[in-house]
């Protein structure tokens, strides 16, 4: 996977719009679906203050709304408006996969395995990018330090390693 240059302002604006749109759509659709389900399948109104027993229909309304919102978002993920948002989402998924194998990867790097250096180079460079985009300044210094240490070790070994060499299949080989 190639690292892309992303405009932070565009990313933040689009991410906020997607989140607000998703939450608003989810809330409205859940209410609409719940009301429709209760209208057609709900128990008749009982004495005031008592439960109608329609909770399961409301939950089904939320599930239907979540499914519809997810389907719409999934169908739009390749559109230019969502390009940056989807790219960062994919990066965060890769971070999760790498983090789960990080101990093995670091051990392989201690054994001077080039694939481990490629994975770590991508991991730290992409973490730095995501932390910068998300304004996560608390851990950015640690990531930069780890990246500098890795680059020093790679240079000392005389290797030419770049984050662009990373392929997700490398995680299966470590």
C-alpha cells in the first residue's frame, strides 16, 4: 500500500461531515423504521405508563437503519469526497493487523530480516501520518523516535528500505 499525501483540512472536514451525516441518518432512520414496524406489527396501546412490549421492534428499526447507513457508506467509499476518509480507515485497519503481530515483527527485525524492516518502516511512517492528521500530538514524538531509530539501524546495515515497499501480504510471511 502506498502512502498518500493528504490535505489535513480536507480530511478533517470530510471526516466530520461523514460522522455527522452517519449519526443523523442513523438516528432518523432508526426512528422511522421503528415507527413503521410498530405501526404494522406492534402491540396495541395499553394503559398509560405501561410498557407496550414493542422494544424488539425498536431494536429491529435500529438494526435496519444501521444496515442501510452502512450499505450507503460502503457504496460511496470510492467517491472522491470519501477518498481521504477511506484511505485513513484502511491505514488504521493495517495498523491493527500490524500491531497484533508487532512482537514477532520486532523480533524478526532484531534478526535483521528485510521484510520486518519494510513492515516497521511502513508502520511507523503511516502512524506518523495518521497521528498528524488526527492531531494526536501526545504519542507523535514516540513514533518519530521509533522511526528514527529504525532508519538508523537500516542505514547501519546498508539496506535500502522505504515504506512504499510494503505489501499487506508481508504480514502473512512473518
